[in-house]
């Protein structure tokens, strides 16, 4: 069985312009893949894992305090590879977590043509 991967995009804007996009891929555990967890439920599982990490570890509490108690994906980018975080992901049914960031020059319109007509 291939475990389900849920993709979530987080977009940071400034004055109406996109500054950065973070794409978070949450891979369900086999159990959660079988149960049919939705993308929304997978994101909630990640939120629970982060909340537990913040409330149960000094490292998490410090990260939360350093974010002015406004812990978001930008803060998490610097923390998610922490060794102390892995057990919290596993307990939330998250087998793998990947985060990739894109700058505006790495994005394209959805309607961007992928065929070079001069080559036809």
C-alpha cells in the first residue's frame, strides 16, 4: 500500500505581492492511509504534533516564545528537522514531512504553456 500524501501551500504576501510559498507534504502512516484521513485532518494532526512539542519540550517552548507566541510555517521551517520533534510526528500518524519553499521567480501561472509551438 502506498501511503497517502497531503499537500498544503502556505503563501506569504506583503502589500498584495507573493513573497514566498511553502509547500508542506504530509505523508500519512499506513494506519491513517487505510482510515482515509482527509487533507484537513492531516493538517490538524500536524498542528496537534507541534502543539504537543511546544507544551512538552523546552526546545518547543523556547521556539514558541521566540515567535512572540505567533508560531507559523515560517518559524516551523527552522525547527522541523529537530530531533526532538520526530516522535511527535510519529504519534500524530505522520510518517514523513517535507517542506519546500518557492520564491516568486520560481512560480508560474497555472495556464503557463508547456509546449513550445515553434518546435512543432
